[in-house]
């Protein structure tokens, strides 16, 4: 089952973050070396390489790498990208036997080098790295497989109990909940259909405030009431608020905060979205039923 396509990695920061979240430096180096050999020297217990070495690995010009770094500086720094000066610069220059006399030196960790491969568009090596990363990382996500097994078992239990009308309603509700939360493709996969196709598109509202020099002042990507209304299928925001109040996620719950947009806007933290989807899918709380839904259990 494909969790994310390699092309999505180029466009989505959240996809890159999710894929790299559980990748250790050693694992990142393994993924890169499956495509092509890349040497990382160990300095201060950390593998490092240079921009020039990465350019040779990805078969592009160093200037192309610098352009990508400029656009995604914050991502790379979280993965350990550093610009060395002074004593550290001299130490690494001697350690790597570099002849450059530049006043600074950018060093890359294995994770930062792997993220670069997720962002480079015009490198055949980078494309191979993305494919290698998707294939390798998917095998290290047991939680996804465990969740499928859990849903499958729940559905099988409901099927076994479906002789009574009430149990049949429960079966339909569980099936509907799986479709609501994970899509019809997931239900097909659980039911053993080999041609089931799982697709999911997440539209993220994100606002970035910058100063006159383009420096980031604040970022926000919470869930607005309008987003939830569209996501859950309510007719208007008032219906959404009524349901959120019934599941203790209303305006007075303390979950909402004001984030910076063109004007202060109430938003819910994005990490609450899976919880909201589960509550909604299993018809928890008081809300007007949508077209095609059965009664509440």
C-alpha cells in the first residue's frame, strides 16, 4: 500500500516531515546509498558531508542546491544543516582536508541530505532517492499496518454479529465510519479487494507573516470553523459549532486559539483533526444527520 507518492514529497512540507519523522541518521544514509554511494565523515559523533559532495552525488551544480536551501532553510536546519565559521570551520576544513578559503562552510547531515533529495526537481538521482525513500520508509511504519488490522478485526466482528437487525446497523455504521475517516479505498482494502485504490488529498490552510525583509515573524496552520464545515459536510458554520459544543470542542473548551491571518482568527490545533474525524464518523455528539446517514446508535 502506498502511503505517499514520491511526487508529493516535492510539493508538501508535511509529507516530507511525516516521512522523515522516524528516520534515524543511519537509516537516512542507508536510503541514500541504495541509490548511489555518498560518503559521510564522522565529526563530533555526527555524519557530515559538504554542499560540493552533495552536488556531485545528485549530479547538479552547487548553486542549484543553494537555491533550494534558501527556499527551505527552516526545514534543513531542523535536520541539522549548519553553516560553520571560526574555530569549527578551521577544525572541519582540516578534518576533511579542504582547500577552500571561504569564510563559512555548510555541512549536511544524512537526514538533511535525504530531505534535499525530496526537494530537487531536475535530478534523476533525486527522483531515485525519493522512490527509494518511499519504499524504505513504508516498511518502517508498523502503526499503519496495525491500524488496518484493527479496523479489519472490528469489521469482521460486526459481520459475525450481523444476524440481528441492530447488529446489521452496527456493521453499516462501522463501514460508514471507515469510509468517512479513511476513504472507500481503505474499506475495499480491508474487505480484501486487490484493486482497491487509496487516495487522500489534504488541503492545509497556512498563513505566514513576514517583515519588510521577508523574515518569518509567525506561522499558523490551525483549523478554522469554515474548514471544518467543508471537511465534515455541514451546511453552515452554525451546525458545525453546535456539534463541536456537544463533543466538548466548542468555543469555550479552551482548545481554540487566535492565530495570525489578515485579522485574528479562531483556530483549532491541527493535531485534533483525527480525533474530530473519529467523533464525527462514529456519530458521537448531537448533530443534524447528513443526507444518506442512518440513525444514531
